[in-house]
């Protein structure tokens, strides 16, 4: 994994008593602005998310949101809801489960959690950021940006239609953050952030 990205995830985990080895990160070359959690602590980050984030705090917000889904067991709740417990058990225990695993990945990457789970993950992400001394405002700003249909990158955002409340989510993250006091610290230097973006672009 790219070193600057690892440092972001390590800081979030360490500051929130999350076992770092539990979060298994994979960066995939894909222009979509997307990240999603899979069972067993796998966190998939598309290169398009890193390329389109304006600063490391925005990226940290999305990462924190996905880690929250993992920590709050939302991934399994979503799968049970989408495909049923019996089907999930069959996939997990079957010998020829490759197609089933692909279907799980498709569901988790292209459809939203229900609104209550999304809100719970947003607020938990805000806590993770604040505990890590990372300002949650850029995370809210990123959601505001994605909510604007004029944003060029939205053409890559396959799941935008399933997230109709991006603006509303941004608003309650901002409001939630007001109730928390913290001294925020720089996440990555401008040079390190630029290096990460360049590495993503060149891969």
C-alpha cells in the first residue's frame, strides 16, 4: 500500500483503538469516486477517490466512514438484507463461491446502506476524525461537492443515485462537529499529498 495512505489509516485506527491489522486496504485503478467495505475488514479504495479529493482530510473522511461500516458490522447487515442469510451462508461455505463473491462485491460497491446505517457511519466517522485531531469539515465539504450535479467527477460516481441525501448528510456532520472541541493537526504535508496524487495518477 502507498505509504501516505497507510499513515492516514494508521492514525485513524490508533486514535480510536481499532486494531490496524484488522483493516486490509486495497487500492484499485478505477476512475469512480468510490470506496467500500467488504467482509473480514477489507477496505477497497478506488484511485478515482484519491484523484478527486481536494485534500487528505476529505479522503480521511471517506475512509473513516468505511471503517465505521466495518466496526459497526454494517457490512453483514447489508448483505443479509440484500441477499438473505441462507444465501450468504451458502456463498461463504460453498466450494464454487467465486460467482457469489463477485456478487457480494457488486452489491457492496454499487448500492447504498439504508439511511439509518449511513447516518450512524457518518457520525461515527466524525468521531474517528475528531479523536484523530482531523477536522471533519472537509469531509462534509466533499459531500456538499458531490451533491452538486455540476461536478464533473459525478459522471464516474456510480452510486450517486442511491445517495440522495448527500447534502443533508454534510449538514448534520457539520452540526455534529460543532458540539465537539478539538485542536486539529495537519494530516499530510502538501508535498506528501501531492506525491500520493502523483503516484495514483502514474500507476
